[in-house]
C-alpha cells in the first residue's frame, strides 16, 4: 500500500482526498503532502462500495 500511495502521489497534479476503509494496512502509512486520507467509519459497510461486490459474489456462489 505504501508503494501505491507514493506512485499515486507522483501522478496526481493537485491535492486530493483518498477515501479508505479501516484496514490494518491502511494505518501507519507515510502520506505525501498532496494526498489527504479520509477513513470510513468503522462498522459501516454500506459506505464502502466493494462490500456490495462481496455480497453479490457470495449470493452468486450460494445459487450454485
């Protein structure tokens, strides 16, 4: 994740806000000056779009 943040910061021309969940590997990163991190609230999967993907995948697997 650290490598991604550093490379991403190199290609961003302006300041941005990056929204991340509270995964353990999202904490303790060295964040470049042109990126601000906004963490999702804990226990709020409805705010994280990827959670809907996991629900779809689980439902599709259950239908088999």
